């Protein structure tokens, strides 16, 4: 990971109309060939970030570097960046071939007609749509139009590809197919990619790293595994999937385990990085919460409840459980069988190593100043 980054965002900031802080001092180094995905709620600044990278919007402050060269104020056509916009925008009056070759025709670099024809053919092969060169966009399905949009953005063989929700208009099946194709094309070309999506699963399956954006800032950056299993905030935990969360306070710390006291009882966790009295949330993903028939044994980390809903989701069965101590819990089971039906009394439990302890976002105000600050998270 010591290689120089391909693309660097340094304190990148955009304030619209002097008051809307759309992007707020974000920092990111992207390696050559990496696939990085921005996720986050509507309006958090994803498109604004991409548009600054592409050169369509000037940052208010901060800078963008490509291979160490400052490109912050370089016009879009001088950046060697291809972009697919959030709304598909093929030129309706141009054929597929004309759409794909548009960039080559207006580029500074001069291309001969045979070079253009060859490149169009190559791009159509890449997106697996040969023999559509003479069609017009209205003669294509939505998914095919998106593929041509992708072909158009790749025709100039950009070093960097920016994709703003390119799959959002597709139905689920086509979307999955395009996810696979896009990943394949990206790897074949080795093009550094920044992708935007609302879809958490899409982000998880396609990315080398995921950036979770919240209100203009980067809340967490990590591999899919890191942001899913080791979120640093409840915002990230909730955004990256279903969660069982218990708010509590660290009441004991030992060499290997800590005790967190919550409204639902005491839980043993194997995270020892928090101080006593720290306010925390325990996160257990639904697949890490196990379920069985009630028993009299007083095992650690066990809660009781009643199954209220069972959802068969194909390979996974999801159980919603109402617990007297903890409210609603979600268990997901992949064993294939049905563990319980609606109305059954059950117990649910988890292993101390299968949970994640998250610092509370707003620790209560400390009244005793001689005590260490509450909720201090010591990472690494
Ligand atoms: N041209 C503009 N002028 C003023 N405000 C803008 C402009 N473009 C975007 N904004 C505001 O900046 C913020 C970020 O917008 P942006 O389009 O980057 O969000 P996004 O994360 O892409 O959202 P979505 O998921 O809905 O596409 C929003 O509050 C938006 O209203
Ligand atoms: Mg957007």
C-alpha cells in the first residue's frame, strides 16, 4: 500500500451559494486500478464529489491531485477522466456509434475515421452489444442504454472512470447482471474507478473500498468487510445493513473481555479497548445472532423473546423476535431449515467475538472532571 496514489482528494470542500456545505474537507487517496464506492443518504454530497473530480464543479477549497499533479482547476476534457452521470444522457438524435465516438470527435487529439470505427466496434464488444451501432437510443432498453453510456465514457480510454448511480434505473435481475459485467470490464481495463450507489449490497459486492458519506463528510473508509463488521459509528452500522444494537456502559474491563451493562442486561464482549464508564453500543449483525428453543441454562449473552415474523428469503430465513428485555431483534439463519414459527418462545444468544462495540456518538456530559472522558474510543 506504499505506492503513490493515482488520485488524491485533499481537504476537498464545496459550498454552494455561500451557504450549502455539500462536501466538507474530505480526504482520500485512491490507488491505481482501485474500485472505490461512495455510499450515503440522498443529499450527502456524493454527486458533488464526483463532479469536482470530473471538473464540472470548482471546489470552494482543497485540491485534487492525479499522479501527484494538481488538477483542481483543469477543465474536464483535459483530465483523462470518463464519467457516467446519474441521469442517463445519451444524445437522442445520434446513433449508438455516434454517441460512443462523440468524445473522440471533440477531443484535442485527432482520430482518423478508421480509428474511430475500430474503437466503436471495440467498445461495443466490451459491453456485449455488437451490431447495435446504427440504432438510436430510443430503440434500446434502459439497461442497454446504460451500457452504451458506459461504452461512451470508456471510448477515450480514460485513466479514471467516475460512475454516478449507473445502475439505479435497472430492475434487480438486470442490475445484478450489469454489476458483474461492470466489475469484469473494470478489471479487464484496470481503470481506477469511483462509483456511487445507494445500494449497500451493490457496494459490498463490487468495491475494493467503501466510503460512507454523511452530511458532506467521510464518516468511514474501509474494505467491505471492515465497514460491515467493524463500523466506527452507528450511522455506518445502520447504513451498511441490518443491525441489533444495544446501548450501554462499560462496567468492567479485563485482559480479554469487557462487560457492558445495558437496559437488556449485562453482555460480555471481547473488545477491551474501551475504558470503564465509556458509553457504547453493542452491534450484532442478524447472521451472528443465534436462536434456539428456550432452556433453563443461564448462559452469557442470552435473551428471550417471541417470534413475531418469519421471512423466507431464499437462501436466508429472517426472524423478527420481540424480546421483553431488548425490544425487536433480528436473526438471520442460513441453515436452510426453519428454526421456529410465529408465536414460538425462543432464546437468542451471541458469542463475545461476534459482536462489535461502537463508541456512543454523543457521550453524556461528564460532571466529574477527575474521571477520564466517557466514550473515548481507542482505535488500534
Ligand atoms: N447546483 C447546486 N446548487 C445548490 N445546492 C446544490 C446544488 N447541487 C447540489 N446541491 C445541494 O448539495 C447537497 C449535496 O448534493 P449532491 O447532489 O452532491 O447529493 P447526493 O449525495 O448525490 O444525493 P443523491 O443521492 O440524492 O443523488 C444537497 O443538499 C443538494 O441540495
Ligand atoms: Mg447524486
